[in-house]
């Protein structure tokens, strides 16, 4: 069973609809006793990194997430939820993340008149596969839907499963061990996104 971690800052409706479309058994809750019964987790997120981490810390969900990851249960972060997996963010002042993956969340540069970058990075962008993963089984590329103003900077290239070109290299899919993340919204990324979610369900189910 999949648990969507509800901490008040997730794009819950679209994630739920995607799982229902795939006939996936899931729960949506912030109750740790209920969450503990799940086999794997989705951590969605929309909004401020600092606000999200404050909620996770205050509710004890930070410790809970570390516990279930240490137990070997899979975790998938989506959009802000992916950014929370990393060490820290400079958004609204420096703040610590979950430190499940190495890296810092920084602002997308605005660019120049010669090579302007619109912020936020919003819309469809092509994925460039960097490393193989069970999350990408049967996927060689394709377009995904992004909406974000900050992105991951990391020197650990082995964690980059796929990137997108936006004048800068944007980490689009990350993963190490049982921790995964997508900067884009798979639940809004047509068949490509559903394929990624299906692969994640297979990981959770041990297939």
C-alpha cells in the first residue's frame, strides 16, 4: 500500500487521481500510526521549502520519514517534495532539508538579454536520461511538465537519473537507494509520468 504524506503543502488532488486511475491502493494521511502501515511513500509539495520543513519538523514527520527510509521503505518526492530530500535550500533564507540526498536548492538564474531564462521554469521539457534506474524501466526520454523557480545543485552526479535543459542543467529525476524524486509533476506528465509512477509502484511492491 502507498501512503501520500499529507502535511498541508502538497498537490494532493492530482496525485490521488493518478493513483486512482492506475487502481493503486493508497491512503492520504498525516497520522504516523496509519503511515507506518504503508509499504512506500509519496511526498508531494507545492510552495516554500522553509515553510514545508517547518511543518515536517513541528509535526514529527521529519523523524518519521528518516525512520521509514532507514527501514528500507521506498520514498518518492514530487516537485517541492523532491527538493526537501536534499541538504538545504537558500529559498527565503538558508534552511535545512531532510538530507536524504546530497545537494543544495538554489534559484534558477534569470539569465541575460542574450540568453534570457524565464522564472519560474514552467511547461513541458524533454528529459535527458543520465543513469539507469528501476524508476526509468522502459523509459528512454520524453516530455514532462515542470513548474518551479528553484532547482537542485549537486556534485553527486550518480544521483541524477535524468535532467532537463533550461539553459542550465536541471535535475529532473534523482535517486539513490530507496529514495527517489522528480522535479516535474509525473501526475501531470501524460503517459510518461504515469509510466514513472507505475515503475515506482512496482518498486514498492517488490516486483
